[in-house]
C-alpha cells in the first residue's frame, strides 16, 4: 500500500469584479480573512476551500467546498453552514452498443466535525438505472437527483443543501454561480450548492467518505443490472435517456 501523500489547504478565490488583496489575516480559529487596501475584509464571493496534494503535473484536489462570508475556514468548517448534505455518483458501462448508467443518491447524517478523526453516517436513499443517455451521464444523474429528491424530503427551499459530486470539477464554479446549466436549460436551484469530493480518497473528509459509499453502491448495482439484462426496464419518453428503472435500498 502506498503512503498517503501530505495534504495542504487550498483556497480558490473568485470575485465578481477585479479587486486588490492588500493583506491576509489569520484569525484565532485558524481561518483566513482577506483584506483590501483600506484594511477591510473582502467578501469571499464565489470562493472555495479544499484539500490537495502535490504531484508532478500540478496539485490534485481531493475535496472542494463553496465558502461564504468574509473568511476561508477550510472544507470541514464550511460544511457547518449547510442544513443537508447529499452525494450523487454515476457509474456507467458499455454493454455492446448500449450504455448502462447507474446513479446512486446518499445522505450524510450526523457528521461530527469536531471529532478527531471526524465521524459521520451515510444513508443510501435510492438508485436510478438509465440506458443510452443523450447528455452527459453525470449531469443527468445530478438533474434526476434534484427532481426526485423532494420525495425523500431533500432539497427543500427553506434549507441550504450541499450536493456533493465527483466530476466536472473545473465547471462547478460556473454552475454554482448559475452561469452554466446542469442539463439543457436547467440551472442549479438557488438553495443548493455543489461541492466536489474524490471517491478514492475516503479519509480526506466526510464528503469523500460519502462519495466512496455512493461509488461502491453504484458499482454493485451496475453489476446486478448487467446480469439481469433489459427485462423490466421502462421506456422514458421526454427524458435524456431511452429507458430506466429504479433500485431501492432496504
């Protein structure tokens, strides 16, 4: 087993207009505040906090969470401002000329961010199998989760929800700012934010553990689906895939 590479904090700053950062203040809780030329705190805007490790071709980001307010506290502390956290992962495989895709949605429950190490519980909610998507499979999965989530009490308009994904890292800022749609002309709802977490680094944060569980379940369902074949699939007119069926967790 290879030794875990050292992680370092990563702050991604993104402001709506050109600004000058005159200095950086480290607060008593370890967070960072960026100050302008007058010594006043700058609002973080659409900035992010994350973890990364060094590699030859550049830093590898393992987790990235949107931040808010006038300080960067890191990906763990940033989780505390969300009322609900879910993970959405899609795995796919070609079976002859047909592409079989599985999206799994899980909820992160009872995260204890103060514990060392942190602890949390993952609750699997449902899986969607879909065949031959006409759009990016990951984004189809995100769109489906947002549409179906209210059935499970998710994505309520009065609760800030963090939806964690493990794809399209370079486009998440634009999606969070509603500059880029998820699928077709559908934009991320205002009460939902997207975070990134790599499923193959489960120890880096609760979000990584969440995505590792989603990925494992999606892989297991994918194997079962391929073994079962197309029997029982429902045709899906008006959707970005040809056919589908649901998978439930007991």
